[in-house]
């Protein structure tokens, strides 16, 4: 089976169980080969409350490994969430294994003050 199709099936299976609200949004993580993106999503209205990525100027300017940049993305999304008054969220790993860069985003968000 193709790797992308397998990951897509896992994403759909996870999304059946995980959904976000305005008070407890879904922290969705997308990992490409070179970058990583995180969004806080309210699934009841289908809106993105906050977003952070490794392409933001302050993170992209750093010369660090991808795992370290992922941790910075987690901290950035946590800062944006606390600015909106959010303290809790539901983590959505997006079909990826909870390991490496995806885990680094979660750790950075937890250190930034988000609870999930």
C-alpha cells in the first residue's frame, strides 16, 4: 500500500475521534519533508484560530536542526494560544507517528503553557 494512502487512512481514523471547539481547539500538525506547520482549529465553525510554522521569519532565521525548529513552532503556537486566552487543546498528529518532529511540536507547546 502506498505510504501516503496509509497515512491518509490513519488521519481519517484519528479525525473521527478528535475534534476541537472554541474553548478547546484542535492542535493540528502537518509535517512536510522540509517544514512543519501547526494550527489551532475550531471544528464547530471550521475556522483556524491561530497558526505557526517553521517558515515564520523568526524561526526560519535560526540555523538549527528540524527537530529544534519544530520545538520553536510548538512554543510559538502556545504563545499565540495564550494571547487568545486558550489554555487547553486536543492534539492531532495528522496521521504521523508521535515521534521526532511531531513530538517536538507537542513538547514545545506544553512548555509554552498549553495543556493536552
